[in-house]
């Protein structure tokens, strides 16, 4: 049962998705710091059944933190929504081989990876 850590991709996706939400320079600084202020992981687990049926599940414990969460609380909420969306997207099988993912350790996410 192979597992893949897609935490870095998930953080990158969420931060890029909220980057333009800053309403002032202070919020922009706080958003730019978010990649270094996260806790948790996003792990994809692939299970292959007896009939070669593939089951993909993604589990996220990722949480964004900020030195001043009250200044960007709406933005943090949106970032959490993007994490949920990306995690769900990671459960979709793509047009690539599981063997490639296992060999490289890189789980490709539909719509994000080429």
C-alpha cells in the first residue's frame, strides 16, 4: 500500500490560490509567510484490491497558522477550503501509471501536475 506526501504541493496550491486576496500590504506579508507556518500533512494512500481495483484516499491534517490570524481570518478560511479541494482532487486517478508514482515518489494531482 504505497503512500505519498503531497503536503508541499497542497500548500503551494492553496497559497497561490489566495495570494490575490490581500487587501493591504500587511495582509500580503502575512500570506507570504503562510508556507512556513503550517502544521500537519496531506497523505495520499493507494490500495490495490484483489481484482486490481485501485482505491485512492487522501487525508489532510494541514492547518495554516499566522502571527496575526485576526488580520486574515477570512483568507485563512479560504485557504482551508482550497486544501480540501486539492485533497479531494488528489483522490482522482490520473492518466499516469501508479508504477511511475512509486518509482519517483511523486503522486501527481489531476489539474495541477502535467
